[in-house]
């Protein structure tokens, strides 16, 4: 059989095979396009999810930062308050020390004045021929088992 006769005889089958091949190619192209569209949609969905997660993370970080700033402001105010109280306490302490030092100075001056008076009285006594009285001493006494008094700390 020659080629023109074969075409004439199998024309309808060749047209059917060509139509089937065309349909298969179209199905393959459509499936490929669908896979490509699905892949693009999936990539877009992943990108949107990443953007949503990034936005959520930024919002959470902003809330945490705001909370921490409020805490820092609170504790800074507390530290400033404590510093102020400490400065006031130091000033009060310094005033108290100055007051006590003034009292000590006054008492020292009073002691020197009284010692000067005692010295003057002793000189007067000596000028008049009286003997110098011995300084008064205090001896602590204790009662012994037999009822007698003895100086404290004496073994006998």
C-alpha cells in the first residue's frame, strides 16, 4: 500500500489519534499550569504566613518593650526617691553630729572652767595655810559572809 492510499484508508483513525494526542498534550499542559499555579499560591501563602508571624512577633516585642520601659520608669522613680531620702538622712545625721560636737565642746569648756575654779580654790587654801584636801575617791565595798565590809576585789 502506498502512502496516499494509506492516508485515504486510515484518515479517520489518524485524525482520531491526532485528536487524542492533542487532548493528552492539552491535559499535560493544563496539569503543569495547575501545578505551577498551586506552587505559586502555596509560596504566596507561606510568605503571607511569614509576614503575619513577623507582624505578631513585632507586636509582642513592642508590648514587652513597653512593659519593660514602664518597669524601668517605676524603678528609676523609686531609686530617685530613695536617693532623696538618703540625702535627707545624711543631712539630718550631719546636723546631729554637729549638735553633739557642740554639746561636747560646751561640756569640755565647763570642765576646764570647773578645773580652773578648783585650782584657784586650792591656791587660796594653800595661801591661808590649810592643807590641800586629797581628791575624793570612791571605794566600792562589799559585805563578806561574816557581815563585815571589805573593799571590792580584795581576796581577804
